[in-house]
C-alpha cells in the first residue's frame, strides 16, 4: 500500500482488496470495516480515485444492492459483477 496515502484511504483499499470474486460489500460495510462507520460517502469518493487492478472496487455496491458508481462506467461495473456471478447484487440501477 502507498504509505503516502491517508490512513483511512489505506484502510479502505485494504478492506476492498480482500473482497473475493463473487462477493460484494456495501459502501457502509467497507466504512465500518475500515474503522469509520459513518464515512460511507468518503468510501465512494476514495474508490472513485482507484485505478489499481489489485483493488477490486467494482465489488463495492450500494446498500440497496444496486451497482452504485464506478470510475470506468456503471455498465462496465455491472458487466464485471455479472461475469463474476456476484452475490448480493442487483443489475437494476
């Protein structure tokens, strides 16, 4: 992990890096796991800056199960999650 990143950003990336193929977490679950339960909007902003393929930010979805945002486009996120047979995910927007 890049030690120049803020501690919360590093924590978010570490949590998301651990999400296995076929699994998802919500932005809120990531925020809780990273130690700041109310920072779920910040999680979305942090993940929007991620272009590291080792950090599968496409596996983080909204609490209602819909895809949420993705810096490579929502259609791409839905396609990847569908191909991974992700659980707890709805392809509805």
